[in-house]
């Protein structure tokens, strides 16, 4: 048996590390672009560098906006994206794999053994993130999948390097040794000092944490921006037309203006729930349907059927949030129904199918008057025709802070609100 180790596992490790580095870098680049508090296109493709995601909603954007994409979101605007750690780790693995490939038989067996052991760590992290994507998000970001695949390939190469180091570690048979060779020389590789391991671990730690330190040093301050998006001049409505949602223990007053058929409202509501914020707010809920069937501020319907669904939410009373969340969950179906030839009859049928006891209330004059008072409340506060709008106390949460900057902005605007 030859003492020279196989080189293809090192080559595979190098390729896998470079793939992980590219996908991790693209994910970090997407995240950092949003630090200007605007919405940008993102990479969402299995082909590195192809920006297929656009500015709309997709699995990659959902992953980026989720609370699982970054650490310390409440301390830093946007938090620290976990892709930064992937960039640092894969940079270390790429460098180490290149060393093993070039050194070949001169690399100590302990180097291959160390690489084989630590190469499993990205796979463990990827398995955790894959489980979160499956169980929490219900969809898979393509750039994330690219990292998962690279982690699998890296682990495979590491296992072969580890097995190769063990098999080459056995002394060669006496018949195979050159005459006069020293005992164990047939192995062809030095073992390497055990003291190298702490040094390699330290290098892995430095590589992993350095991108984060650079990121934090360049992170701008947002404290002066988050309070400059307006105030709610008249928080109360004299006729008690507004809805209230007060979960047990909720203390932070908030006013939320939403359209039940607004896709942005749906996404914002999901983020509030995912971050554990919604159930900690004492919410005054104001319906703001962007539909000229009841909203005289519009000359055409932006979300046809929104007036009818808003009346259903009003009629839900103490279950109003349940009706609203049902509308969010069935939003595409309701919007398509409103645009169909049957129009509002299709929307009405969907509402009746789920909430059979709301028909009389939806058609009542009192419900129409209550919704009209909500709209007048919006006019009295001189709000822009836009949804969603969230006020914490009387201070408006900026639209630019409603995605990756949400937890940080909430903490600044409501310092007494305890986030999970």
C-alpha cells in the first residue's frame, strides 16, 4: 500500500468550501444592501450571481426577514446576519483544503484528522437551519440550499480525509519496506504535533468571527431615523368605532391600520407574530380598506373586495383578529374571487362558508357606519393612503423599519416592551 494520501477528497473539500463561500457571500451582500433601509433585489437562484428574486416576495426574502436569519436584532438594526459566520468559516475551510491539496503527503495525518472532525460543523448548522425552514418558514431559500449542499459535500470530503488518514496511519508490512528503512517509515506521512490542534481551532475562530467584527465596525447608527416618521395626532375616536385586541399581559399601547386584502399587511402581520411582538401589544385595530366601494379617498379599487372583508372583520367583534387572520391566510383566493366575473358574490360565498353567522351584520347600516367612522378617523389624523401603518404610543413605525429593522426599532420606540 502506498503511503501517499489520495488528493481528490482535498479537491472536493476545496470546491465545496468555495461553493459555500459564494452562496454565503451572496446572502451577506443581499443583507448588507438593505442597510440603507430600502427594499432591493436579492439573489434567489441556484446559479450563483443570478438575481432572480427581484424586489417582490419570495422564499429568500421571507428567510431574510425571518427572525432566524440574524442574531441580536434588538441590539443592532437588522442584527448580525448568520451568513457572516458562514463566510468566515468557509473561507477557513477553503484555505485549509488548499493547504491539504498542495501539501499532499507532506501534510501531517493530524491535519487531515482535524479537518475531518471540524468539517462536520457546517453540516450540523445546515441541518438546524433546514429544520427551521421546513417547520417554521415552510419554504426553502435557494441561496440557503446552496449552503446546505456545500455543507454536505464538505462533510463527505472530511469523512474521506479522516478515513484516509487512519488507513495511512498503519505501519507498512515489513515486506513492503525498503531495506534499512526506519520503523513506521512506510506510512509516508508525519503524525504532527498535538499542539497544532489548538492553533487550528484558534484560526477557525478568528476566520469565523472576523467578518462579523468588520460588519459591526461599519454598521451605521439608525437611532436618529426611527422617530421621524410622524405622530398620531388624535389616537381616540369619539364613537368607539375602533377595534381592540388586548392579549393577557399586553401593556404597550399600539394602533395598527390595515387592509385585510393588502399583501404587505399580511407579510407585516406574519413578521409581528414571528418575532413575538403582536401578542405583546395592546392594539387598537383600524381597518383601512383600499377599495373605493366604501373608501371615498380612492377613485379605483387597489384591493377589490377589501370593503366587504373589512365589514366581516368588524362583525367578528371579539373574534375580529381571527377573521382578519383568516382573510390573510386566504388572501389570494379572496382577491381572485373579487376580480372574477361573479365579483363580490364570490367573496361573500367564501366568507359565508367560514363565518356563516356574519351575513346579517355585514349588511347592516350600523356596520357601514362604523367602517365609515374608521375612515373618517384616518382622515382626521391626516394619514397617507397606505397600509400597513403601526403606531407605538403616538409614534409611527417607519416603513423602512418594518422588515429586518423591526426588532431594533420596536425596542427603541417601546423600551418597556419585553421581546422574547
